């Protein structure tokens, strides 16, 4: 083995020298201007891809925030209708103009997504709708429209709202009754390298890479979103600055995210952090336990919930044997979740309300 290595060294050196030499051939002419045009095309493609993933997270996340509301403490419950909205001032700055193009955003409020099984979805609101009036008053408009809209809905509590919307140039009235939801917001960052999800007491955050991987499977986004909701709902972050207002405006209000396409961590560390914030293993087990209840309450078929942890193990094999640290091993998580699924089915079969013990 050593002999072979010694014999190959000169060849490696020759290769290195050769590869440092100047190219001999004549390349086709390179046009810098075309490259700049191409950058725009590629950034639009990236923005479209981010948006598709974000909408998946939004539809699923809103479903869980509304339908698992009983998991949240009363002071963490607010009223909402289940829409994710944006104007041209929203979204991560690096792709804001691309999003404006893709979603035809303006100063008016545009519906970006409606959550599955939310008042908005059930009342017939659709992505692309422009909200013109709320209860016969002009809808918020311009740079603060996003925050003002959520504030209006939140503060009017259990109220029926008459929305005048414009859909493809036609005016339409939609009546929608607001409902209780967990107050937490959510976002998908632009980080396509790290495999990460976390909850900080106000938000549920997924890295783009994590969200895209989760979206390959029916339960993926739901289960991880529900896990992070479990951390927030049971106050695993003792955040003294908890701002009751914070969660109401949702994910497209992304200005606060500093980490965009900048510094990335080592690809080999991928998945070491299902939760960049370190909780104790007990908290992780509780969040897993609550996640099964949250997705059952939100209408998902929970049978495959345990299998998710097998998929995770294949993606992040280091997590199979993990001991100590902040997270239980995927094998422990699988076994515990199997047990929880049985518990939930026991309640369903007895006609009991689906609520954790
Ligand atoms: Zn966790």
C-alpha cells in the first residue's frame, strides 16, 4: 500500500503542474453582459423555488396553528382567518423584487397562501386575491399594510369579516368568520445548505434545505412544524421578552432575518441541529409527543409519523446512535412515537377528545 502511494506521488505532482498551466485552446468569446442577465434568471429561479417551498410550509403551518390551537395556552391564542398575505415591501430582501414579479405584488394586500382547513380557505379565499376592503373600510395599503392587516383581524376577535377582494380583475365579496389560532409566526430562511428547524418562543423556523427535504413526504412539514409548535406551546424557551404581538404577522415579514445567503456551516454537520436552540432531551421528547397530537388534531393520518424518524435517520445517519447531547436518537424517537400513535388511536376509538395526557 505504502509502495503504491510512493509510486503514484510523482504522477500526482505532474498532474498538479499540468493543471496549473495556462489553457492552450481558444475558448468561445465570453460576454460579461450576458452573464449579468443570466444572474437575474438564476435568482428568479431560486426565488420561485423558495416561494414554492414557503407556500407548502404556509398551508400546512396555518392548518396546524388553527386546528391544534387547544395545545396552546390561552394567552398564546389569538384570532385569525388563516391567510398569508404580502405587499411588494415584504419577503426576504435578496429575492424581494423576484417575489414581487412572481406574485404580482403591489401596494395592495395580496393573498399568498391560505391554510388547509382554515376559515379563509373554507370561505373561498384564494392565493392571488387582492384585498380591497375589510368591513366596508379601505384595506391597509403600502409599507405597513401587512402588520396592520393582521392587527385588524386579531383585535376584532370572534367576528365575521366582509372582505371585498379583486380576483383576476373582478370584484368579489367573501364573508369569513375569524377563529382562534396559536399566535406563533413562521418562516423559511434562504439557507439551502444547513438542515435545520427551530422554535424561539415566537416563531417556528425552517431552513430552506430542511423545508425542501420535508416537502418530499406528506407528513414531513406537518410533523416538524408540529414538533416546533410543541416547543413554543409548552414554553420550552423561557423568553422573558416574549412579545404577544410578534407572532401575528406571518412569515413573509422576513426583514428581521439577518442570515440570508451568507455564512454557511459545514455540509457534514447537516442535521446535527434539528433545533438550533438546545433544549434538553426531555423537552425534545415532549415536543415529539405533542407533535403527534397536533397533526392528529389537524386532520393528518398519523400512522406514518414514526416512519418519519426512519427517513430522518437515512438522511442524517449520525442521529441513529446519538447519545447525550440535546437530542434523543432517531431510534428512541421512533419507538416513543409508535407508543404515542397507539395512545392517540386509543382516544379516537373511545370517542374521546384528542388531547395530550
Ligand atoms: Zn426540538
